[in-house]
């Protein structure tokens, strides 16, 4: 069957979910972080997620799998070492895991592969990592197509830019790969989360506060009867006061200097603008405030902004849940990429 994939560095399963919604079947997903694998398996009938370090995967590990049936490999090697917000150290061990991706790719030899990462990977060390990916792709028998996609332009209510490397086996090439086209309608924060219970008014956090207020909410709520992962964070009085000084769409500059503390990073302490898409959802969310309530956003609100459906429940501590959401590929963005791949091979001569 030409629809089976393996997900390396699967995390909580955003990339896999997008591909599954486009008709692919994930037969194996690996990640070294157990809380993410627990969430991955919890949300799927077939528990194919395994806690594994990619550096330990060799030919003997894959003997129990029918590799001839694997059509593609997808995955996003850990990106902290590539991040524009990090130190961007070329020798960071996390910057070397993409090489293991290619080692496994050579073992499995699928028709296509997908690597997703932060845009910082493109110019790290003067572009050396990008050029090495192109070189390794070519040596392994693939032509690679590269493009930076912004999630907000593909149906996700979030300004999140990520680069995609799409590798096509050279003997399966059928012209240039066409990435998904941009959409004109941008979904706002209010369109994304306004139907979720208010936490400051102590509403029942398991029940929707109203009927869906947008097409996006209808899509997120499909087959959902209960709100998961929507808990109030315990803020100190001082924290609530600090948040109260930030107007909708505002940031740290709106806070009196005596309340700023040592915070001097411009993207800290921001309140969402309900009329606009969200800023990038990261792994912490500790300084991104609800547009109306004096609190940080909940895990479910973050998941909505990442385009995870409400039926997708995140396991583990709240800190772990935030991390799983922030590390994920937005499923809707993954779905659009997966559809483009299906179209490409559907047009094979």
C-alpha cells in the first residue's frame, strides 16, 4: 500500500495526525520522551508509538517491519539547537540528530521523506546544515525541495514559520514538487478559542460555554463532548496585577518598570489580540496572556491555536502538556503538506 509512513521524532503526534487525516497510516512512531509517546498512543487505536532514541535504531530493529510497504518517513529533529531564540551552537548534540534521520532513511529507503524544522536551520553556521541536508539527500538518492511555510496562511490561527524539506526518490520524480498554496482567510484568536469556558469566572471547565462561534470551532469540536486540558493556572496576586497592566495586543512596554523585574526580552509578557492570529506557540506559554482574562492561556487554548482537535487529550503534568503542544507540528499544516504529497504521486505517469 502506498500510504504507510514512519514518524521519527514524533512527539505528541501533530505531524502524524496531519498525515493520517490525509489518508496515510502511521505504522511506527518513535520519540525518546515517554510523556509524548504516552499522549501519541492514548489518542490512537493502534498504539504504534515507541520510546526509542533514534541513535539506537539499526537494521536489526527494523527486521520486524515490512519496509517495502513504507511509502514515506516524516519527522522533525529536535529544533532547540537551531532556534533563532537559542545560542545556535553548531556543535550542539541536538544539531546532529538530523544525521541519524538520514542514516535511518537509508535503511528504510522510502519513496519520500519530510523534515520539518525551525527556520534557523537554514542559516545555521552560514547555511552549512542546510547544504549538508541537500548533500545527504542527493547521496541517498533523493531530490529535496525546500520551502518555509507560515501556519497562519494554511488554516492555522497562529503566526508560526517552519521550514519543510520534502525529499522525493529520484526514480519517482514527476517534475517539481508543489507546496500547498496560501489561503486568504486568516483565523483570529477569538475565532479559535472564544467558545471555551472562562476560567476567571469559575465556569465548568469541562463544558463548552456556548455553541461554536466559527467554522474553525466547529471543526475543532467535531465528535467532542468534553473539554480536556483546560485548567486554570494558579497565579500569585502580584502576577495577576502585572498581567492586568498589559492591554489587549500589548506587551512588556505597557508594564510599569517596577513590575518588570529582570525581564528584558521583547517577546515576553504579551497579551493576545482577539482580532488577530496568535503569536508562535512555544513550549512554555508562561508569558502569553488571554485576550480578556488575566492569566496565561490553558493547554487546551494552546492546542486550539496549534490546530489539535478537542478530542486530542494531552497526558502528563501540566508542564509536560505545554511542552508537547509547543513542540508539535500543527496538524492542519501537516495535513496540507500531506495532501500536496498525495497530489504529487497521484499525477505520476
